[in-house]
């Protein structure tokens, strides 16, 4: 216990909250607690054995005060909560959900490190122990940001308000009947900053995908985009096979590949802008992560205590470095219980992959490794103590 629990910075200035097993399933939060030392915190956790443990993202003058008004807010970490609940069309498999949220987390990290320039040592990734990840940004420059400023960060990450005209400019183009005014597509070059770089990268990916498909299938995909039509889709697919198309995109050169091609590029770029931001409580996807907007903008939010156990899964709330995220496997690396056989009774059929083992379980009694039994019991899929005869 002493070695495993790692206190957050400025422990004595943070509010703490706990949900005890005795208070479940109502999830009554016992908050407004504070601790002066790590030993004091550990003693409380050891004595109360909470199902869920949280600390504030904020720092306070008096964190144990019984009302928020009395606490004296001093600032707050910048927090992001990425959860499968926020994903559109999220898979039902727990393993697949975790894989998808991990991809979204990596996308969000790219925004934070590249676009905002936060140093890796000021960014901490934490597996929530449930169905996602938390990101803590502890750069001193974000500490004093209020809800409004944090919402502006959310707007940038989500692409809220991005204008298609930033990527399409009116200009002179050579048409079939001489020089005429037309929509000239000039994609931001690959070395652009921010969203320009992301749109360029998305267009490169899209072109590579269309070139890899058989012509008939590619035309079908393009025709499905509103505003393109089959005739333009066929001409557009042919133009994407040009030897220099990828280089033109990377260099930010004109992409008017045939008369009227801007009418094809425009809905494609609009689609990428719609799908390209970080999901912060509403729809975005391709270049994006998923996070919960209220968590980011709430400067008094409680967040799960890293290295505690999640009472809904029995998994460890696991802190990670940015580099460590890539190789992290939650259902292997966040498992803390052993493999001693335990009898359970399942309330419903369930499929699970954990610790490299696959379990295809029917309703009724079963014998499972302790780690799987704890997970299923915590998720209320099974009951302990129903051993096989």
C-alpha cells in the first residue's frame, strides 16, 4: 500500500471524495475531505477501503471546507476525460471499446503536444480503470484558466466554428471557354500548423484509400458523398490516379484536376472538418479523440485517484507516460488480482478477454481466475461464492 499509492502534486491543497461500498449502489459521494500528508491519505484509504477514490483537479486554500464558496479556489489542472460513452457507434465488446478509446486518446495527445506545445513531462495519461482514459495537463500556464478559457480550448480541439472557406479560395482558373472565376482548392501544405496540417493529412489518407480500392468500389464510395454524383465520382477517381496528386496535396498546390473538381473536393473537405475534431460531447471523429466537455470546462471537478482501484471493474486506475500509452493493454497491465480459481454464478452470458485468456461464459455457475471473477462481479454480471459442485 505505502509504495503503490502515489499522491498528486500539492496534495494538501486538493479536495478528496470517496464512495464507500456501504453506500453502493446509490453512489453517495463523501467529499470535502482533505489530507495534509501522504501518510494521512493512506491511513484513510486503508481504514475505509473505498470502492471509488477521487481528488480535485483544483487547488484550494481550504480544501476541506464544507462548501465550494468557502474553499478559496487557487487554480486547476487542465483535465480531459475520454470515455467509450462519448463515442459514436462504439463497439459493444469491452476489449474493442478500450482499443477505440485508446486511439482517440492518442489523437488528443497529438493536439496537446503538437498544436498547443505542452511538454510531455507536464502531460499525464491515466487509464480510468473503467472504459477510457484521463489526461492531466499540469503546465503552470493553464492553472489560472477559467471555464471560458478552457471552453475555447475545447472549441479548438473539436473544430467548432471551422470555416470551409479557409481551405477553398476564389481565384482565376482556366476553363473550357477561357479564364473564368472558379472555386480554386488550395489545401494547406503538409508543414502547416494546426488544422491546416490535419486537413492535409486527412486528404492524403483519403486519396491513398481511394487509390487502393478497385475503381468500381471507389466510385461507389465517392458517389455516396452528398453533392458529388456518379459522373463526377468516376472522373474524380481517375484524376486521383495521377502520379503527382499526393505531392500536390503535400505542397498545397491547386487541386483543380478537371473542370468542376472543386465541387467534389468541397464536400469531401467539409466532411473531414465535420469528422476531424476531438469529440467533446458532440460529433467529431477522424482526426480526433473523444472527451467529455463538462469535465474539461469544470474547474472544480473531481477526477479518479491514480493507482486506486475502480469499484466498477476491480482494475487499477493506471498512470502512464505519453510514450507508455502505445504498449499499454488495460486488460493485462491494469489487472491486480491473481489467478486463484473462484466459483461464480453468471447472471447473463458474457464474453471476455483478460490476461491473454478468452472466456466465453454461459449463464449459471462457472469457475474463473480471481481477476476475472472480480471484474465480472464488480460489473454486476456475476455473483461470487457460487462454486461448482
